């Protein structure tokens, strides 16, 4: 079994080591071939680990003297915190000492640092953030990008996002010909802004891409699409709306069954069904968004993630490392862009 090493930004996120360390230990139990490097304050991390049982041959600590705060300006974090746990973890990927990096830290700082250190793949103008979401079809997810890396996006970049998303869906989800859609305000060709319309023209003419046309937001979860492409502004709003609705539904269900003794009894009877339902829409199960398009794997966890959710982000990084996703993307994207897309600016 191939050994996979992941660098963990142990100080990142809203909760830092109180979440990242237990999640790391849980991930080691889940994956026997996994090795982890906890990056952060060595004294603090060593103190926490003193009370834990773990295989010291599979878990090491890499000291970092600084920490990127959630409130830090990305440019300042990049310039002034070169020994932050985030920066050191990404450096480990560049140095090939780690196959991937996972951080719950400041998204802007993580993207800026990852792009500066790792650089983009040949032919890719901008990296994007991609993540999986549940659909109406059991055990089938849809991947959506960009979820916030790029607010203003060119039609050519949208087309590149489609290619990268198609490649990762084929490799990671074992889909031979992923169905790609552009997120729009309608399915008709006349709908949408010029940016989306021009991207649609490029994708319709592109080879090796199973482009299906426009899709509206209410159909993202239908199970029809494998990849949904949009700019970062639209994607981030869509992401936050999905997460908010999922939590809202869970709260409404809980309140409905806690009104009185009678509803509590009904709730107990329906508990197995409710548990399955809530599990399918639980955002924690889908935590872990990949910065796709970089020369290395970087997975972003929610800043407020709990142990279970952060462990899921580690699982995503492990999967991508195990299947050698970056190299597959590199080879196929280079080929696809050369044969399918015009260079940027043409």
C-alpha cells in the first residue's frame, strides 16, 4: 500500500490544535498508510500529544513560529508571515516532503500563499476552488467550481475551470465522461451575461469535454450534472446558501419534534429515517474544498470545522494523493488546453 504524507496546518482555523490534532489522530486510525506532519508551535503541539496514544512513526511535528489569523489581510500574511504554519505546510508540498496540505485557515491567505509557492499548472491562468455536494441520487455528488478564488473571471478561465473539473471528476469519482454545465439564470442560450455566453461558445467547440449547456441553481442537486462551473462570486454565494439551507432544515426538524411530548414520541419513532436524511445533507460530510489548478494539492477546510469535518478534509487530501490527482490533471489539462482552448487573450 502506497504511503501518503499530508502536511496539516495545525494552527489554522477558528479552533486551531483543539480540532486539528484530534482530527489528525482520527485520520491516522482510518487510513493505515497515512503519514501526517503537524505544522505549528512545537511546544504546544507536543504538550497536547503527550496525553494521546498514536504511532510516532506516522505522526511528526514541524515547527512554525507564526500563525495566520482569520482576520489577516492575505497580502500581509504572504509578505510578513513566511514562517507561519500555513506557509510551512505549503512549502512541504513544494519540497515533495508532503503529498498534500490541509488548512482551515484564512481562505484568502491560503490561496495567495499556495499560488505564490506552488504556482499554477502550465496553461492555467487562475486556480479555482472546487468541492462536492450531495444530489438527489444516493451516493452521487456534484462538484462545483469556482467557490470563491476568483471574483472576476474571463470566459477563457471559466472554460479552463470546466476542463479541470472534468479531469478531477473522471479521476476521483470514476466517471468516464463527466457532464459539465455552466451555472446561469436560465437554460436558454439567450440568457446570462456576456461572460457566460462566451464561455458556452468555447466549451461547445472544445474537444474532450462533455459540455451539456446551462443549468439553473435549483437543479444543482438534481444529479444530472457531474460538474457545475461558475465564477467565484456566484459560486461562493451558492456555497453559503447551500450550507445555510442545510442547517436551517435541520433546525426546523429539531424544533418540530421538540414541541411537546406527543411530537417527541413521533420523533423517536422517526429517528432512523431522520438520521439518514440529515446525514445526506450534513455539510460536515462534504467538508474539504480543493484549490485546483496548482502544482500541488491544497485542501481548504471550513474555518469553524469540528473534528469530524476536519477529518473529512484530510480524507479528501488523502484520496487525491492516493490517486495522484495533480499529475493526472497536469497531463490531461496540458493536452486538453492545447487541443481544445485558445490561449488567454485571443
